[in-house]
C-alpha cells in the first residue's frame, strides 16, 4: 500500500515563529497550507526550549533578586526558598503550555493542518514525511523554517548528563552547587544568572576579552559589574580545553593546564542552522559551508518553488526576524508585492540589567569610518530609575551630525527590551533627534531617557 499523498498550495517545514507566521498568513491569503513539524506542535525552539521558558525563569530570578534588594528599603521577606517541582510545573503548563494551546487554536481556526514527522524533500515539488504514518506532501511552494540548534565545541562533547546545553538547562533538573558556564554570550549570561539566583556558584568562561562580544562596551559595562557580584568567578580570555567526568563531578581543564571540578557544565557557545538531512540535494536550494540557506529580500531560495525564513537563513538568529520573514514569504507566494526591507532588527539580552539595541552602534560606525554624533543619558539622574532603585542604566542615541537622523539606539537597564521599540521605530521611519525631543514623554518614566538623550544631542 502506497504512502498517503496530500496536495496543498504551501508546505511549511518547521513550526517555529517563522513557520507558523508564514502558515497563518498563507491561510489568511487563501492558500491551502500544512505545517510539517517533527514534534507535531507549533512554537518551535523559541516556545519549547528557548525564548519563552528562559524568560519565565529569568522572571523568577528577578523576583529573588528583588526580594534581596527590598531589604535595603526596610522590607524583609526572609530568605527565598525555591521548590523546583511547582516552578517547573508553572513554566511548563501555565506559560509554555498555554501559549502552545493558543497556537493550536489559531491553526485550527485558520484551517492550517499540522503534520507530525520529519520532512525530507524528494524534489522541488514534493516532500516525504517520516513519522508514525509515512506520507507525502505535494506542494506549489514550500517554506523551510527549521530554525537552529545548540552547537558544541571540539573536545567538549562527552557522553555525560552532567554536560548540558541550553535546552537541558531549561529543564531545570536540579540546581547544581557548582556550575560551569562555557560562553559569555547572551545564552550563557541569561542562564548563568538564572542558576546563580537559584543558588548555584557559577563560574563563567569566555574566550574573548569581554562579555557579549560585539556589543557596545558602554552597554555591557553595567551588566559586567552585576555579573561580578552574582557569579563566583568570571574568566575572560580563557578556554576550556577538555571536560572529563570523574565520579560525581565534571573536571574542566583550562588553557594553562589549571583544573577545576564542577557538578555540571553548561556549553553555551552558539547555535547552528538546522538544515542537515532535509534532502536539499533533491532540490535546487543551495546552502553555504555552515549550512545556512541563502535567500533574497523576498525570502526566495535558489529554487523558485522554495522559500526559507528564520535562523536557517543566517544572522541575526532572532524569533522576531523569523516572524517578519514568514509573513513576507507568504505575501510573495500569494502574488503580492512584498520584501524584507526592514532597516533594523532590534536585539535584546534579557539579563539583569537588560541590554537592547537597534541600528548602527558606535563601534560599527568607528569600524566603517562613518562620522556620527553620540548623545547619552545616564539613568543616575532619571527620576523613575531612582524610584526603582536602579540608577545603573544608560540610554544612547547615534545620529547623523548634520541631518540629525537617528541611526541607532542602545539601552541598558531594567525594561530595556520594552524601551527599544521606540528606538526601532525611530530608526525604521527615519525620525530625527528633533522628532524625539519634541515628542512629549510621560514623566516620570524610563522612556523619557530617550527624549532627554535627544535633547542632549541638540544642546551639542
């Protein structure tokens, strides 16, 4: 008996933010659409093992830190006690589960079928679904939205449940007494802060000479100071050369041959595109040596019938970029004029304090030899920041010195991820610093630091 064959307008491979955004928009535009996902669930790594669960745990970490800060104000809640079972249940059922049920309801309402199984292309018009019930999907167009997966380092991948990646770290199996975090990027810092708040003595190792390589140093500085207080140790310009399980511990050897023992080691050194095993060789889709699939501004691959969106297409690997690309791909497949021509994709590091930026950074301007003018507003004199007990923030504007056009915005401090939306709008729509300065911002708020930075720019 042959495989069941389904014929549709659009087959979306991957149910993450890029995939479901493409599928939902396709359905709205009248295209019969199916989503093929290995887990037969929408949300992808972002919902199940990334953005959402990590932010849920960071919220818990913030509650613990707030309780400690409250003592300085004369409010003592006592020593926080963490019970992992109810914490895991809240994260899994009331946060992740609720969002997953919401996505499933939207898919049903829009008539988008979700098929469970691994998708493998057999041609530019057909793919095979490997699962409990093998079937084939014939399509007019396909969207590859398979996302990315944690990557490792040579010599650090060993068969031990004491060496974990970000996915395993979010499961919160336990709170190790001593945790080694390898990687000082946003993943290592966010999860390092979670475990430090829960009680782990965290040692973080970063091979470069600073945390968050590539991010504006002025923005990183307050975070670095905070991490120095939270973590047991930060080793910059250092490498872990090997990990060996010895009894109930993981022995880490560093360059220079120093050795230290930990209860667990978290490898958080980046992510790789999930493009292997898709059968791309049976299509005209081309990928680079790292596995990233090239696309144009309409999210089209080198195969006229196949599109790609999200992490699998390259940096920046951010869910909101994937969602925008997914909608663009759907519009193009429906015959509409659309292009991914956004000027900025804002980035947020959800640590304490948060860091967010968009557009041109000061260091990028220096590297490119561009003349810019930078204006800053320290939060030490911001009323709302002081009422929150958080005066360590900073708001930066990067603008053209002649026209005043806003080219970039950087913010560090509580709520930076929310505040950056105004900055993104300013850069995207070519606003000037005069526009920001002339816009009345509510007082006292953190958002008025953008207005005040603009006023500082105009004062010269």
